């Protein structure tokens, strides 16, 4: 059964070491993306820094990916950009999903992560009136443990 997700939420990325990261649901985007800076290849590894110093969760830690790809991403104005793409896990509604993330500079954007249709399809229904549905469920379960 599909879960109903709102237009924005917070998600965990356990393999990347992030909890409660703001995400925006973007049904217009096919791929999901994450805000990274200082993206570079070194010694057959992809290295980047998540977020930037202006974000409250920025810690300056470098992420390293042994496995990555380059994806062609078409923007809303039809322009094609080539971006690095990595595979990782995301937790929404207390369930872990595999997710492909393209790495992009989103410093001008309010949300460091966009969730696209590749993740949403067959798993979620989007209700644009709702926000933080998964995050609120997680917090309510932490407050009310079943004994």
C-alpha cells in the first residue's frame, strides 16, 4: 500500500550519517538530488562535502563514494547537465528504501534534498497540503513507545 507523503518532510540517510534532513518532494523531477560542494574525483573515489557552512547541520565532513556514476539530468528549462550520481539508503515512514542521488550545488535552495519520481513511484502518493508526515510519525513513535 502506498504511503501519503506531503510536499516537504525530513528524512534519515543512515549510510551517510544524516538524520532529520529537510527534503522537498518534487514530482516534476525524475531523479532525486542532494546538495554537495567540493565535488571531486580522487584515487578512484568520489569525494564531496554535504551542505555548506551556511546550513545549521553543516559539519565539514567529507563523504567518500567508491561506486558512482555520471547521469544526464534535464532541468525544467530543458538544459542537460551531467552530474555525479550515487546510491544510498533513505528512511521514510520508518522504512528503508534504496535511492539514487545526483550531487548538485543547491546553496540557493531552501531544501538540501529533492525527492524525485524515481523514488516516489509505486511507493508514495503526494498530498501537497501536508508537511512532515514521516517525521511526525517517527517523533510520535519515539514519544509513545509500546510497552
